[in-house]
C-alpha cells in the first residue's frame, strides 16, 4: 500500500478501514528496510498537519501494579465522555520471535474491541527506556486518525525508563499500597518526574493506601526543598497530586480524569504544554540523529574490518576501551 493510500485510510477512512490503515502505517514505521523508511517519512510528513490536538498521557509502574486494568477502566470512562482513545502498550519482546508478547492487549478485552479505541502492543526490542523505538511516530498516526487521548504504557520503572516522560504531556506513576520505601523511588529519579502519582488497589488495604499516600506526598516535596529548588521540574502553580484508585472496582477514575483536565488547562494557559512539546520534538530529532550515526558507524567498511580485532584486544586487556574507541572513530573519519 502506498503512502498516499495509507494517508487516506488513516485520516479519512471509516471504522474498520481506518483501523487497518493505522495498523499498516505503524507496521511500516517499525520496518527497518530502507525503502520502507523513505515511504514512512513521506507518510509522516503528510500526517503532521493533522496532529497536535490530542493529549498525550504516559503511564508507568512496576509489573503487577495494575497498569492494564487501570488503562482499560480509564479508556472506557473516557469513551463514555465522548473521547476516542489510543493505547500504545510497549510489551517486553519475545526472546524467540522478537515480537511483542501481547500481554497488555489480552488483558484489555473490552477496550480492545471498542470501535472508539485502538490498542497497539509494540515490542520494546531491548530499547533503553522501555519504550519502543517508533512509539513517537505511532503517536502521530493515532492523532491524525482522530484519537484525542493517547496513552503510552511502558514496560516498567527504573532510571533508564523515563523516556515516556520525554514524549508525553503528562507522566503518571502508579504505585501499590505496600510498595515499600518511597525514598527509593526518589533515588531512582522516578518520583520527581511524576506529574501525578496513583496508588492502585487501594481497596485491598485502605489503611496502607492512606499511609502510602501521606508518605509519597511528603517525599514529593523533597526535590524542591533540597539541592537547587529553582531546577525543580514543577513550578509553583502545580504540585504533583497523589490519588488513591481501585482500577478493578472502577473507583477514583473520575477523580483522576478531573486532575488530568486541571493539569492540561493549567499547562495550556501558562504555555508550558507548547514549550514541553517543542523540547520533546528537538530531543526526538537528536535522538534519531544519534541512532543514525551509530548505525552508520557500525556499517562503515573500515570499522567493520577493524571491529573484531579491537573487540578481542579490549576483552584480552591489550588495549584500553577508550583507545579502541578512538581508533575505530579515526578509521571512519579518515576514510570518508
């Protein structure tokens, strides 16, 4: 299917036709073949004027915290309010096929079949950050198709998995009532990036949930009180909220939606939403440049010839890793 045909299906297609076009467009974007990349760039350029109006919500949390259950409850609630929802769930990659394991989609049974929802599991493929390499491009496709609320669900939480905060308008961190020492999350650099924290499964132990809520609220004040407060991620107009929810029971979803609406209105009014997206767009460009340069370096004939010997010398301790790196970079530079 040509880029023009995909564009027409994504932007103007009806129901089933549009759903297939979105799927094919994202598959094209995820392809590593050179001829597909050129077609994908053509498609993205055509789609860009139809993007930018959706709200992008990132949701992360440790495995078992209930992300999929909450996202389904949230998605169905938003659809009931008249929204169209797209979920980009980044699944761990299969060690056999390399594809997504599809666990998230199978857990969102009701949402996945709704005509006003689109769910796309994508393999993380070992990508640093737990976010699929082409997630940003997939977001643009879904926006152009008319989905006004995009949810990016990541594999898990850790120092390297904050990439979702760099591609969404609001970053939500999910915790459990018995998560343990909240200061550990601060150490990992996760909590201070959260625009909102959700304590899920609050119905299982209300006392523990209330205690965790108080502890997290207290810990969220630490980044602004110590070190350099002027560099804190959040300004005086917004202090990250900590809410209790029960995704399984559907409790707290309406309060969460109200908080998201409040955050969106505030960030839009003070210009931070536009500024955030501008920073993200430039960061995305440089990320792709870095990835392209690394790929070109590895594929360079002189580098490919020297690489096995350099690797063997580094492993054997005959050459320092930094020296080997400079030698390989010089080999590329002097033969161009």
